[in-house]
């Protein structure tokens, strides 16, 4: 087999002294799907950024199609036929799909003005060729994540990429969207393309890839044929220990209802009913899981629970207290914590430090401040403790969030929220982008919170996660709770799937 890409002995040291790649060599065969896996912060994204010309390595060589190449910037990479879809998307939200696609190589009218019609034609053409439908005239910000990603992939294909680097493409996708993406990847393989695929999800890695390369702590541990490896082997290679996927038993001590949701309904701007008479309660010591295909009302429900949106009808109670119209800040003061699904939009401020991110919701109180003065000494000590407890890979508590790897940013959000002594935790995709080892850590922390008497509402596209953690499960379909399970033992993901797809309805 011919290698399309070979990187030899890549060394990358960031300006802050972090050695993210410690002499990495990898060979990727032409026309294969090659998975790159490893713990959060092990150096996957860095290696790909070096290959794509975003980061300059201190040492090492890159060969593309047998020829030694100097990739100084993404421009060079694109000219060679390398394309990259990033972990955090890079589309312009206020531009349309067509405008984003042609960005940087715009067809012009009268030399200066964008030829919108031509841009639309280009979009149609490429989207039909690769069977990836997109709405050319819609603005990016109005599209669901799965479609945004499709635009990113089309953008890369439009620039004639032979090698596509996809950095955690599935971490933002639902299982159904992932299936669609995998069909696309198989299709692309038929066109002779090569794909490097980064993921933390073992099942997917097994399903889609031909080869698997495992990284740990800036080095490559091994490259193997995917069919030689079991999911267990992959996770063992990644973290160097066994991970438990056993269902956890329910808490012994179930207390009084903490969160009560009564008959919540919501109709959106387009006048379609998004939530229909949603009622449930979560007791102290319980984790209630919400399963459903994205876009069935989960987002709106979470936004209502966290004060970001108002319901048209219905009531919310924290114990006996009506908390209907409280602001997000007031809800926070009442110890209702929130791990948002989109960490970059709602979770962190990228240019600020870990310390600042940890205290955003608590700096007004002692011991974080005295009078008007912040107690930075204490804040530093506190932050270091969180970094240790949540195993966040950061070189200092004063590091800015944007110097962390994707999974470690997620851990910053989780650490802040779970350390706020929460009564109610709304956990929306809490382990998105987190490696299997850290996933276990976050699961254990959610269970600890539960055992200390918190009520946890878990929304997750990962059914294994819902089944593993929940004491009760609800399924939402088209804005309605269509099934409730009060006993979880023996439930399988396919059982939930039938309700999620609307093929079945339970006794509600
Ligand atoms: N711009 C940066 N400045 C300084 N350090 C960085 C920067 N980007 C990444 N790092 C550090 O380099 C190391 C490797 O990060 P990288 O993003 O490559 O990890 P990763 O394997 O992609 O992890 P994840 O699975 O969480 O996405 C980490 O220690 C990270 O904190
Ligand atoms: Mg990464």
C-alpha cells in the first residue's frame, strides 16, 4: 500500500513550554480511513495542526504522496490537497452556506462584487456530486450542528482535498447524524479520498476505520489494523487501564422531590409546538435521564429549566418554591447548576484564564472576595484544587482556556459546575469530547453529587451513558414525553431507540 502522508519525528513545543508532540511519526495509507485516538491532551489536534500548517513544529518532516513538503500555512496544505475540519467549527455565522463555501475563492461580478448566483450554483453542484444536501441561502447560525459540519466538509471537498482531516467530527452529532456522516465517509472513500478521523467513541472507531493509531502523552503508542482490535483493546491502549461500563446501582437514599416540572409547553417563533405538557419530578439522590434524537425539544426544555427561555405555560418548582420566572443568575444562586451542550458558546470565555472561569459565578462571595477586593491568593489555591480533582491538563491555573485541548475545556466547565455545591444539576451532554478515562471520572462525580443529595437531570445523545447512570429514563419525541422507565435493569439502547424514532409509545 502507498502512503499518502508520512510525518516523521514531529516535535511541537508551544510558547508556554508544553511539549505537545514529542517526536511523532505516523504513516497514513492512501484511500483508507485512519483513526487517531488518545486521551484528552495527548497531542492529536496538535499533530493535525502541524500537518495542516496551522502550527509550526520545532522539528520533523512531512511527506505527501512520497514527496517531502514544507507546509508553512493552511494555504500550502490546501494547495497540496489536504483539508481539515476543526474540532470547533470555523464558519462565519452571519454568512450563508454558499457564501461560506466560496469564502477565499469568491466568484466575482464586475471584479468586486460577489456573484451570488454563481456561488449558489457552485454549492448545488458540489453538494449533488457528493450527495450532501445543504440549504445554499440559509445563514450558518440558523443551521443544526450536523448541517454546519456538512458545510465544513463540502468546503474542504470544493478545494479538491485528497486527504481529509476530521477532528472529532462526531462529538457534536447524534447517533443518527453520525450514521449519515459515516455513509458520507464511505462514499468519499469510493472517490479515492483518504480520511484521518479523530474520535473518543470506541464503537465508532471500530465501525468506520481501517487503521487505528493511538497517542499517549505526546507520543504514538501503536498503529494497528482496526479489525485486530476490540473496543476494550483500544480503550486499554489509550488510557493504560480498564474502564468500567457497568450500570451503576441506584442511590440508596432517595429524598424529597427537588425539581418539579408541571405541564410545561412552549411554541416557537414559527408557531410550531416544541414542548407539549412536559411534567416530571426529580428527587434528591436521583439521576433522571432524558433520551431523544436532537431537535425534539430537549434544547428548549433545558433553556427553560436554566432561565434562558420562558415557557408559554406551566410551572417549575424547586421544592415548594415557584422558580418560574427567575433569571439564570437567580437560579444559580439557588444552586441550580448547568453543564451546557455547547461549551464554546455557553460554557467558557476562551481568552480568560482558568482561575477566572472557575469563579465567574462566585467571585462576589467570600472567601473569593472581601469587600470590593478579589482574594487572588485564595482563588489560585482553589483553582489548583479543582485542576487536581478534575484531572484537568493545564500547565498553570493562569493558563487561558484557549490553550487547553478540547476535552480539557469541557472538564473546566464540569469542574466549575459540580463544585458549586449544586442542589439541581442540569447536565446537557456532560461528557461530549471527553476521553474514555475522563468520562469515567465525570460519571463518578455525577454519582457522588447524586449520593450527596443532588437531583441530576441528564440529557445525552449517548444512550450508553444514559443507561449507565440513570435511576429513571424518559424519552422525548416531538416535544412529548412518550415513554418513562422507572426500572432500568435490562434496558438496551435499541429499546429506547424505538421510542426515540416515534415507532412506539409507552404508558405515560
Ligand atoms: N495553543 C496552545 N498553547 C499552549 N498549549 C497548547 C495549545 N494548544 C494545545 N496545547 C496543549 O498541548 C497539549 C496537546 O493538546 P491537543 O489539543 O493536541 O490535545 P488532543 O489530543 O487534541 O486532546 P482532546 O482529545 O482533548 O481534543 C495539551 O497539553 C494542551 O494543553
Ligand atoms: Mg483535540
